[in-house]
């Protein structure tokens, strides 16, 4: 009687697990993540390790790796803490300006260290869940790998994300320049009006 196809992740099958990890990670930086995830798998737990892109470009990294819930939580936490420092801290507790900026500096440091040290463990756990979902949705490991490959991040999606970042920065810079120009124009017009009025007053006095 033929053996039924595997429908759950079996960590004892090293070859299949490696193939599933490779398919789920995708083509971008798989040489970095695959050995690390295999170490996590062998230790049966995810440890702390440093991830530079996740530390410096956290939201971009989370979005690229399709960790949407973590991205929303990260952005919401940062916004809430910044508002707490400069809103509640200033209005309710009357924190001095130096203390506010010191707290902001600590927040910036934490916003780099926490994702930098925990991103690999987060991605490992999310990848395990995707692998299990793929095996439940398919009949064989090969089909699960194909399923994961279709949903994995690609170089094309990375390029699109980089282009979107450049466009966003360009729009922000353009908006800032327009705002600065708009601010300077009324000031110049007001100064010209004031000068003309002073001249008129001076002539009337004479």
C-alpha cells in the first residue's frame, strides 16, 4: 500500500526542511538566512542575531519580508511613544526640553537595536508558519515548495520597493521646497509692502 504524502512539517527530514526554507525565503539573501534558520532548527529555538538591514530600514525590511502585522505594530508603537514624549510628557508631566530630547534619543536607539537583534527570530517563526500552511494546502513537499516560491519575496519586488522609496523621498523634498518657497514669498511681499509704506510716510512727512 503506498505511503500517504506528507502534509505536515517533519523536522527529521533535513532535506525537505531545507528545501522548504529555501522556497519560503526566496531568492534575496537566501545564502544568509538559510544557514541561520538551519541552526535555529537544530537548536529547536530562535536565538538573537544581528540583522543590519532590519535595524536600519526596519519598515522597508518588514514590508519586503511580508511581515505586515509586525510592521503595523512597529510603526504604531513609534508614533505612540513619540506623541507620548512630546505630548503627554510636555503637557501633563511638564518634562523639560532636554529630557524630551534625551528620551527621543533613547527611543531612536531602541528602534534600531530591537529590530536589529530580533528580526531574524521573527522571520524564522513566520517562515515556519508559512511552511506549515503550504504543507497543509498541498499534497507533496514539491508542491509546497512551488506554493511558497510563488509567495516569496523576489528581486523584482525589491527593485519596486527601492523605486517607491526614491519617489517618496523626491516628493517629500519637492513638497518641502514648495513650502519653503511659499513661506519666503509672503515674507518678501510683506517686506516690500512695509518698505513702500515707509517711503510713502516719509514723503508725506517731508
